[in-house]
């Protein structure tokens, strides 16, 4: 008989009372450690949920905030009808209020005759009845240079523009052309910023046209930001076509490039001292199938003497559909680590710190924008 069998035999011959006592001690021990593990897991979850956003994301002074795609049709409209028109903004309202200007890409159309957009369709119609909340929560402008502004043709595009203006929002950008007439001008801290909206998904912009617009806007702005709809959907890293085009736009005179359309956050590059935020990802959308489409990046631009700051403020809608909130410290650190790892080494540390700083010199001699 083997040793293990002899041991088993001795255990089986132990008095019944002793066996019962040992069993009770074993069960109590297992329950104790199970309780410890469960309480630990609850504590970690509560800590992660309760930690406030990092102080490093706070913006002091005047700033302009850029957010990604804002799509208020389809399931977002249904959620707003059910919970109220302020539903998508509940988690970011305080964040938006910290900035003098808030700019988003309006990823839809507002046709004269609105019909709710069915699920799994891609012709986005937004009801004018839910738009009043946008300026009230802090949005000051929307760009329209994207592949959904013409979902209802030129008439739908024009009605979208006019409706947003009536709601108190500035607009800029035409998905079919690049024009100095479509440039948005914003002022913060006595600094004039030109925002050049560009659509580059179903159309191919001509760099010469962009150069011409940049030359005109340089005469009455200090900083020129190209706000561009481009790239490959759901790809977390920019493609070679984006990179080549971005470099050409910077060579033409752009001071910063901020992109959207891929529905996920893409890498950041620095080219000739100019930051390229390839994609901010979704801000408000009805895509829920993975973490990447439910996270987004916002970028706040502020000025300090001879420097311009690009502050990175990531958001998440993991808990509540189509309702982003600023990430807490733990989430933010993890998010920026991932973003830094897929970006250029030269700015990886700046990304992890949440702020990219570039030299800045005002281009014009006097303020020209009213």
C-alpha cells in the first residue's frame, strides 16, 4: 500500500466528531478568504469609480476645447427622447464650462423634414428640437466638413447650417469645397485662432487650395488649426495617406492638425514642431461594441506668453451609453500610456504628462477679429 493510501486510511478512521470539526474549520477558512477577495474587488472598483479627474487636466485661464464626432441621431436621439435633451452632456457639462470656446464636428444633417434614423442605417437625421442644449452646455461652434453633412443633399446641409446658427452656434466647413468663407475664427486670451474645417474621406482635398486659404487666414489670425475629417475607420494608428497629407498641410502653413472620423483615438505625431492629433475618436455616438469606440480624446488649447499648450483630456462612456465623462486619474494614466506607446517617441513623455507645449509667436500685429 502506498503512503498516500495509508494517509487516506488514517483520515478515514478518525473519529466522526473530529472529522466534523475539521470540516467546519475548513469551510470557515474558505469562506473567510472568499469574503476577503470579494471585499478587495469591491474596494478596487469603488476606488476606480470614485477617484476624481486628475488635477493635471484642469485648465486655468482662457482656452478652446476641441472634441471629436458629435452624432445626435439614431440611438442617441432615442436616449434623448427618453431621458431629456441634456442626457448626452450630463457627464461633461462641468468640463465644457471650463473653456471659453468648445468646438465639435457635427456628424449628421438636420433636414427640413426630420424622420428618426433607423438602427443600422447611416443617413443621419437630427431633430431640431434637441439642439437647444448644445449652446447651453458650452458648445460655441460646430464644423460641418464631414461625410454626413450631405446625407440629405445640399438643401439638408444648408438647413443644418442655418438651424445651428439660429440656436446660437457658429458654423464652418463645407464637405464639398475648401474656402476662406468657411473658416471659423475664435478668440481667446487676446489671441485669434483660425479653424479650417476640411473633409477628406469621400473627396480628396487639393493642397494648393489649402495653402491659399492658410495664406489668407494668416493675415488675421495668430494660430491656424486644421480640423479635418479623414482616415480609416476603427484603425488605432494613422495610415500613410494621412501622414503624407498632414505633412503637406503643415508645409503649407498649418500650426496644428486635429482629426476625426475613425471613431477611435489615433496616434499623435510632431512634424516640424507642429502637433498632429490624427483622430480624437468619438465624443457622443451610439457605438458600443468595444472600449476603443467608447473612449475619446479632447484637446484644449491655451496660451502662455511665447508658448501654446495642447492639454489632453480623455473621456469615457463605458458606464452609460452615449454619455461621456472625463476619465479619472487611474483611467487617464492607463489611456495616455497606451496613446504614448503608439505615438512618436519624441513626444511620448509629453503625452503621458497630458500636455504638449510648443513655441508660439503671434503672427499678426493687431487684432482684426470682432
